[in-house]
C-alpha cells in the first residue's frame, strides 16, 4: 500500500502572550505522527477538546503548525503552492447550511474552486461541474438554486461536490454526519463509500458515532489531550482496545439497546 | 426538468431581485423612494429649475407664502428681509446641504470600506493600533471634532464638509471593521479561503453580499448624521459664507425674524426634516426587505 | 474579576494616552509653535505634567481654563441628566409596549413619533421652542442659565445643587429659577432622547420576545406583567444600556447645540465663544474634559453591565 499522507512530529503550541490583551490560553497539540495510505479511510475519535478538530484544521491548512512536517506523496506540504495544496486536500465542513454562502448560487460555489485552482476554460469548467454533480447524485438544474432552497441532504451533496470538484487525493470531513437524520445519514455514507470506490479518494473523518466509524474506516486514531493514545486498524481498536481511555470511549458510545 | 414552466415561478430570483420584489410591496417605502429620487434630481438640476436668481432682490420685503393673505404668485414661498425669493434660496440650500451630504456619504463609505476592510483582513499590531486609535477618536463627540477641524482649517463650506467627513469616518470604519470581522469567522468564508480565494474575491463574493443589511442601515445612519451635522455647523456659522446659503445657515440668518416672518425659519427646518425622514423611511424599507428575504 | 478590571483599565490608559496626544497637538497648534524645531517628546512630558498638576493655562480674559471648562461641562451634564431621566421615564414604557405588541396600531404611532424625533434637526426644534412662551402666553425664560439677580457661588458646578446650597441667600427661589431656565432646553433634548430610547427599547424587546425562553415562560402560564418584569426587561435592559452608552457622545453634542440656541452657559457656549475669540486653548481642554468623561463613564457602565448581566459576565472567564 502506497503511503499518501505522512504526518510526523506535528505540534501546535498556543503561547500565552505576555501582552495584556492576550486572547487566552489553549491546550497544546502534539507531537503527533501518523501515516495514511491511498484510498484508505482514517477516523479520528476522542472526547471534545481532545484536539481532533485542531489536527484536521492544521492538515487542511486553516491553522499553521508550530513545528513538524506534513508531506503528501512524499512532498512536504509547505513546498506546495496554494493551488497544488487545494488540489491535494479538500475539506468538508460540519454544517453545510453554514458552510455554503447563502447569497451565491450553487453554480458559483462550484465554479469558484475551478476558477481559482485550474486553468480550465468555460467549457471544461462546465463539464467538470456536470461530472461532479453526477458523482454526488445531483441534477444540473440545481446550479441556479441558492443553498437555502435545498434540503439538508442536498446541501451535504453540494458541499461534497465542492470538495470533489478538484479531484483531491484526500478529503477531510469534520463530523459531517452529526446534523443528519439517521436514514439520510446512510445516504451520505453510501455516497462517500461509492466515491471512494470510484475515485480512490482517501478520507480523514472526525467522528462521534462509533458504529459509523467502525463501518467506514480502515484505520482509527484515538486522541486525548492533544496526543494520540492509540493508532491502529479498525478491527483491532474495536475488538481489543489497548488503553482504558479507548475502552471508556467505546463504551460510552454503545447504544442502550445493545446491552 | 426540475424547473417546469407550469408553475408561476419560471425563473429563480437572485437575492437582490427577491429583496426588490419584497420592497415593492411596501407602499410607504416606495413613496419615500420617489421623493428621495426627486430630491436628488433637485440637487443635480438645481441650476436649471431655480425660479429666480438667488441674489435678485425685489422691493417687496418679507412677503408671506403664496397661500397666505398678502402673498404673491411670483414668490411662491415669499421673500426674506432683503427681498430675496425664499423658494430659490431654499432650493439652493437643499442643493448645498443634501448634495454635500450625499457626496460626503459616498466619500466616507468608499474610504471607510477600504480602510476597514484592510484592517479587518490584516492581523496583528497594525490592526491593533488602528483599533485603539479609532476607539479614542470615537469618544470625541462629533460636534467637538468638527469644531476642532473647523478651527484648524477655518470656516468655509468645503472645510465644513471635510470636518464632518473626518468626524464621521471613524464610526464608519469601526462598523465596517466589526461587520467584516464577524463575517470572517463564518464557515462559508473559511471554505472560500480553502478554495484558494484571495482577499478581494473574499470580500466581493463572500463578505459583502452577507453584510448588506448592516451596510444599508450604516449608510443611512452616516447620511442622516451628515445632513444634521452640516446644517448644525451652518447654523453655528461655520459652514457656508456670504451668499451661498445652506439650510442651517438659512435658519440662523432668519432667527431674528422669527416672530415677524416665521416661515423663513420654518421652511428650511421642514426641508431638513423631510430629507432625513424620506431617506430614513426608504432605507428602513430596504433593510426590512433584506431581512425578510433572508428569513424565508 | 480583577483580570477583567485590569484589562478595562489598560484600555482606558491606551485611550487616555491617545487623547492626551491629540490634546497636546492641539495645544501646540494653538500656541502657534511648530513641532519641527523643538523636541516634542520633552514638550509632551512637560504638557502632561502641567495638566496633571492642574495648570491648564488661562484664557484670553485671564480666567483659568480648567475651572471654566469644568463649570461649563457640569452645566451641560446637568442638562443631559435631567433630559435623560425625563426621557427614560417616558420612553421605556412606550418602547416596551411597542416591542410587546409589534404591528399593533399603537406600535405604529409610537414608532412614527420615534422616527420624527430622529429626523428633526435638533437646533431647529430648539429655535421653534423659543417661540413657545410668546405664542402660548406662558412665561418661561428662553435664554441664560439663571436670572442675573441671583449670584450663586460655584461649589459643585451643578447649578441645581449650588442653588440648593445657597438656600440661605435666596430660599428656594434661585433653585426654581434655574429649573425654569432648564425646562425648555431639556424638553428639546429629551425629545431626541425619547425617540432614541424608544427605538433601542423596541428593538431589544422584540429580539428578546423571539427567544425560546420567553415562549417557555408563556407556556408556564406566566402573566404578562410578570413576564415583562421578570424575563423580558432583565434580558433587554443590558443591551439598551450598552447601546445608549455608545450614543453618549451624540447626546452631549446635541446638548451643546441646544445650549447655544438657548444661550445657556455650558460647554457649547464656552467652546463657541472661545473659537469666535480665537482662544483655541479651550479646544484641547474640551477634548480632555468631555472625552475623558465619556471614557470614564463608558468603562464604569461596562463594569456595571458586567455586574448586572450574566451574559457579559461570561467575558470574565473566557480570557
């Protein structure tokens, strides 16, 4: 299996600045190291405040790390241009109703990444959008719609289309399924798995629902206090958890009817 | 096809068109808009529609308006103590006051948007210094800062405009700054950033469409304050000098005649009142339409 | 708590520093000195130490600027306070009503009054009001701060208090005379304030009324009066006070204009006369006194809000 993403000794320290007008203190992250193979799905679990979101935001490029290296296909991430980085890693946000600009049509939302990161002409952009919409299961009629005209699932599909439109190697999904109804959740899960099958995209999930994590992922990272507690393949984590923390975490997410 | 033409909605409206369709239902706001347009027309074409030249003096002093006993139809709103036509001077006053305020609002909004947006998009020391500097400027009352600037530059109409714009600029920058700052934390802006959008694009497509409502009420506020301040400074005698008379100065010059000829004081005041009222009703209607459009 | 207050004080120091720089530049300018050939850091330190020792210079007619400015500003403040109390007593109930029954007929009436109050040029309203006594036949003074027959010694600067202190001289006549002189100006100022407070109250109340805890309170079967007193007002007041704090400088501006129209001795008349006599040393003094007051008052209000409102108290813990 080819290694796609390699994170080594990643740290993020929030120093409490000496000035009076400091913006407070936050727990540090790291050092963190892990690898992710191509076409694999990695899930990050942990209690809230354990640094999951910070970690994925660093990988997505929203926060710059204090130290450590991230490399993708052997190339360090900092050596890539903004465009190359966008084409390699895309992020899907938790709540599509707040991550889709309410004042802009779906068409514009999908065109923006293509305009900014590729040299496509109008025709190519149109084709790419049609192809991506078909991939996520939407009709092209929706291009003239505004986000608030769509249902939640359709908004999720659009958000996914925005991520997929550049054919990225990795998609980061920050608890995207939390706001969905259980039946609709599976629609999106199946969609994600289909895309992975077709395109060979790698996923990094931040998840709460242990059953879904187990269903979808190949590899699981358990985080606590900004550090990796356990990093193993899914079956190992769920069947033979090594640390108490992982055991508690898994237990707490067991639905009552299983008992 | 998803969109079939059997339904009434044959075309998807953009937020602007939708806002406009809501706005059109508000009759009072529409009326206010037309009055506002007429007022702006008066400002632009004042030179062509003046009934008399403002400096012409006739023998009949202190004529009352046409509809009151003793009024003549030549001077619809009467004449002042030097025999000048009140309507002519009123129109000229509207031109100077309203025109000045519109110009000033335009300049302040452009400058304020540039400075505010730059400050909001840059982090660190520079933004912090600007922040505190604006804080300090904001606690100086606008009248005081206008008086200070007038004292430094000397009284004239142009300086009056400069003083008022400089005293309103901090308010505008601050409001824009806070609005953009709030907007920058929204997820769709972060998403647009991750698309690789540069700052200009971020502002144009991400931020400005979403702060429209607060922009409208901010512009309205700045405009109302501008009108009131220009006329206040004029009233205090720091605005226009000699023959070019703006509405506040018009009131001040006829204050002594308030009992013999009260309309000389009444008309300019009513003119200011109507200007501010009409623009307020118009923008308030617009704001409501924007809010309503967002709710649905 | 201490951390919060220290941060507020820190802000105060930074703002005060910028204000003194502005005042210093103004003072330099009014003295006619150019900054280029002198060392202005040393000049600034000298200026500040003089200010701190109370040596603010004197005006053209050889009166001490500090005393003059403080007395004038106290008079302005007196006008503001009286108008504010009147306006708050009238406007807050109206605003609550309008916010409580939005789109009611009376709501429209109240909001129309508010709109008119905001659109009317305040100096014009003052000029028109000066006509009132003559037109209605009621004798009310329309100029001056107090009749010249009373010579009230300045103790606190607030003339209402001073006239009370001088009771042994004129009994309460001087006090009533002062009240009569303040009557019309404060009516004009409170007209603006009423409009502003109605608007703020209504907006704040409608926001609170939309929230779920009010619906929950309704569902609990609370009566309307109890609802207003216990839930709505408690949540609406902090934001009203906060908004009014931001309006403070506008209120003082308007008060100064009204004083000029009624020739009521105060900061407005003082500044206007100084500028007309080209006695520009009053300008830096005015910046320091008026803005200094607004600055201190804002911070006081901030701390007060933090004590009464749990929402603002959050900022104690956040950072």
